[in-house]
């Protein structure tokens, strides 16, 4: 639990910091963060004794949980405010619950009802007056990001449960390598490297996002995910959200329709409680 709480604090500042990186291509940001995270964990990588199939599975998990997630997540920032993106990540634990049920071949009606409540909460933000195509695009991108992050968590927990002898730090570099294999080609094709505004401030933000938020953060998160129940993991996915919203509004000075924000948060919070409530 402590690992998940520490990461929640680290990630609370990420939303506003990413929003401050104006002019930085989203694909480059994704690849840069993951490349820095990979550099952090390369010295710890130990491949001896790891079956090729397991190594490929770990790289595949990283490609989904971090690679596809970042491509969608970072792409959403031009369309939404940082605090809106933070709030829309509230659906992640519901997706975690639905995916865990699917792998266990069960289906809880409450989880489906929770998903509908979460959609209603999102509508409180999206339908301000008339939702624009850009706003809807941002919402879809965040939900794709949530789904990728949720699937990666569930798959990593299941793999580690089958192979308890694995040490997280010995194999985590494989996850970042898989993620970089997805994001780097996209950046190479799309990024105009000559036009990147790599100011001292932007480089500092990239270092924080790559080394601290992505490198240390994801390692502690997945390590913590193997030590708690699926229900606790689902709920802890949202511990960062009130912190991130507060930081975006108070530190980064974003404006928001507070009553609408509170209504959305209440509906989404109810959705999470409903999804995780015991029989």
C-alpha cells in the first residue's frame, strides 16, 4: 500500500507539468519518458534464468501498459485541461475490475452499473454547453489510455502470481524496452526534431517525468500491485486524482467550473465504490 501512496504523490504533479510542455510532440514525450525510465533500470536488468517466452510476455505487457497508454494519454492534452484529464482517469479502477472479472470468467452487474455511472460523471464535464469534437476526442483518448494501463496491471499481477520467484527490479527493464519499441517508431515518423522547444525548463520537466514519474513511479506501482488485492489496486488507482486536481487548480492555476467538477467527481466516486463494494 505504501508504494501506491508514494506514487500517487509523484503522479499528482505530472498532469500540470505535461500541460506546461507546449510545443513538445506527444509521441516524442512518450518515447523520451520511456527511454529515460529504461536507462534507470538497465543496470538492474537480469535476463539469466528468464525463459524467452516470459521475457517476451513482460515486454508485451510493457508495450500495452506503458507504450500504448502513453501514446493515447499524452495525445489527449491538447484537447483537455490537466484537471479534466486527471478526473477522467477515474474510470481506470472500473476497467481493472471488469478485466479481472473477465479473466476469472465472471461478470458482476454492479461493475457494469458502475461503468454507466462513470460515463454520467464524465458527461458532467464534457457537456458544458455544446461538446466540441476536440473535447470528445480527448475523452476517448484518456479512456483508451485507462484501458491500456488497466490491462497491463492485471496481466502483470497474473504473471507475477504464476512466477513468484521473479524479482521486479530484475525484469522491469523489459517492460520499458517493450514500451519504447512501440513509442519510438511513432516518434521517429511524426516528430519534427528540429522544431522541438528543448529549453532548460522543458528538459528539467522531461527528466522529472522520465526518471521520477515514469521510471521510479511505474516500478513502485507495479511492485505495489503485486502486494495488494485486486479491489485495493482498483481503488488506489484513484488516490492520485484529488491530489492531481488540486495541484492543477492551485499550483498550475487552471480554471474550472467547480460545482460541475464536484458533481462529476461524486458520480465517478460512487461508481468506484459500487464496483468494489463487497456482497
